[in-house]
């Protein structure tokens, strides 16, 4: 490691330690910087020369990003959980239909939230994510509009989507849940489980079996929420 890069790393650690940031979070920031140092080392430059930024500017960028990075998974989970719960009407599944609002959510809003989620995560602490945070707030506003429309029974019609569309959502939910567990992103696990709960009637035709499956899925969702809440409350300690 180049001498100036080592000093920068120490200054960042000292600054955020002074600000009262948790040791775990400081270690995450320093590890993120160490990984990014390879880019400047490959060009045989100090990191501040490579970034064309003063140390204070790099620290300020990290500080700005902390808020968005910490809220990113929480907002992703809350927004999608509420929209699925509120807009994806389970009673239409046996009739191979869906409301216009639920279709808009599945085709537009959900993919947009996933894209923004990973854009913010990818940039991490060292690069500005202001635009992505603003896009996130726009999604929240759109979500509020959709919820408001549903509250006034403006669902933009009911459309025939066939059972295969609901079956696709069911298995997509299973894949999302497993991927969330594997990559330790429980916000995705919770969303995936809720998608399977909403569409289980398209896969299990026996009402009693579907009801039992629904209860089991809700138990899993509750367990995920409790564990996720505990992990969030202890991650900064």
C-alpha cells in the first residue's frame, strides 16, 4: 500500500471513529476503500490523485452515502412488502385475473426498486449515489400514488392473465427467497415469500392444502421479519 493511501485510510478511520460510527461500519468503509485502492495502484497513482479529489471530499462523499446505504434495504423491503400486500389481490388468483395496479407493480415498480437497490449497493460508500437516492424517493412517491388509487377503488380494471402468470410469480418468489438466503439479503427473502403466499392458490388447487401452505408461509415471513429486525438493531453495535 502506498504511504499516502495508508494515511488516507487512517484519517478516514479516525474521522468516523470521532463521529461515533460503529467499529463494524468503520471496518466496512475501510475494507471498501482497500478494495478500491487496487484501481489506483494499477495506474501507479495515489488514490486521491486517481479520484481527483481531496481527502476531505472523499470523506464527505462517504458521509453522504452512509444515510442512503443504511436506509436502502429497509426502504426496499417496506415499500415492496406494503405494495404486494395492498395491491396484489389474492382473491383474483383462482380466477386467473389481476388488477391493473398489481400488473403495473409487477412489471414496472418491482423491477425499478430492484434496479435502484443494486445501483446503490454497487456504488457503496466511495461514489456518489445521490441520483439513485432521488430515484428511490420518486419510486416511493409513485408507490404512494398507487396505494391512494387503490384506497379509492381505482384499480385500473381487472385483466385476464391466465394461471400461468400467477404460477410464474409463485416460482419467481421461491427463487427470490432462496437467493435472499444464499446472499444474506433477507429483505429479498421476505418479499419472495410474500409473492408465494399471494399466488399459492394458482399452484395448489386443494383449498385446505393451500390454506395450510399460506399459514406456513406467514410463519416463515414472521420469522424472517423478526430475525431481520434483530440483525438491523445489532449490526451497528
